[in-house]
């Protein structure tokens, strides 16, 4: 299992290639919150989400063959892998499920990647990417089930902790890379709360079962939080360090997206508003005096969809 030391090493390696994204410390009353809230705008990261951190770390920490890299993604990881590959001078082939948004697919192509849309769910796209890597010898850059990737993702928590003071961090969960990295980075001293939508409860169900299990996915965040099974190494970290898991409705996520836009002029994709949704909808209720934070972890969506 990775440790804070691993995340710190990853951060040092990727720092020249990623942005130090801003953090806002909002007063009580902002976004309808009864208490102050720290909000990190990781939506302003390279490629539009936190995924740039893990993609850069995997490529920089690996020997990349002439065939370049392949990745499978609901969208954001693919964009991050394509962006990082282009920035570092490598070819990229990206495999996405057919539910990936047109906005995200177009962005992959803008980053110079060859895009393959295969399968209804992430697992099918991933299987196709693995077959392609076996054929060409390309480096696989996993979306989340890889400790090198989620060590890079966890650097966002170290950075956030330098920018704001908080007791609790709410983290949206898809395949578990972001929450595993954040938990490894700061989970020993900070309460980590997992937030998923009702239609994408991969970690929630795994924690109940005591092991990763397959779940059916659906709903507003299916393209970004739509892993059908939590990653095994990710679950090992989460089971040890995640203190609580909550679910929110699609309607709560839409309300959080609207609030971010109307009050802060921040565009968030559904996954990026999921942590805030848990607070606004009361799925997570902070104790008196508890200092709470969350991440706007992605903005790869049609801006018109949040208005």
C-alpha cells in the first residue's frame, strides 16, 4: 500500500508539468453552507481535471516504448493521458466507452490522440486497450487501478493542505484513484469522506461487502464516475483510511453544479460537483466547528449544461 512518502515523491516529479490550482476559502453562507468551506478548483488543472497528475506521473516514472501509450477512460483520464503524452513527445491511443460525452471525445482528438469508442461501459473499453497494448507494445496508462497513477493523483491533497486548513475532505469516487491517493497523502490526520451518486456506488458497495464487487452504473455522472468495480489496490487504501461513505442523487449533483456557476462562475462537470452536493443536500452533515473541504475535480462538460 502506498504511503504519504510515495505521494510526496510523485509530487516532486510531476510538479514542473502540472498547475498549482487555486483554493477558495468561503465564508459561512456561501453556496448555502451554514459553515465555512474550503474549495479546491482542480477543474483548472491541465486537461481540465485532476487526472493530469496521475497521467504525468505514470509516464514520467516509466520507460515509454516507440509505440507510445494507450489508455482507457470515461473521458477525463483519456484527456489527461493524451495531454501528457503530447507534452512529453509520445503517441497516444485512447479507448472510451460509447457513453463518453461528445465534448470529452472531441477534446481527446484535439490533443492529438487516436480515439476508439468501444463498449457500453469502462471495462469493455479497458479490455480493448489492453489488447491493443499487447499488440503494439505500448505503455498502458491505467485510469485508476495503479499505485503509480493514484500516487500522482494524491498530490492534489498535499497541495490543498498547504493552501487551506481543514479537518475533513469530501472526495468524489469513480474507480477510486483520487480517493486512494488523497487518503494515502493526508488520511492519517484528516477525515476522508467518499461521495458517490446513487447510480455509481462502486466504493460504497465494496465497503459494505468488504471487498470490490461489480455494480450496475447509471445516471448523470456515469461517464466520469462510472467504473463498474473499484480498483483492488485503491480499495485496500480506502478500506483502511476512508472514514465514511455517502451517496447523493443526480438532482443534488445538478443543484451543486448550478450553485457553483451562479455564485462563483465555476463550471463543474457532474463528478466535479459531487462532493459539494453531499454538503448541500445534507448527505454529509459536519459537526459543530468541523472544518470541511472538497474538490471541484473536473470541468470537462458542455458549459451550457450547468446553467
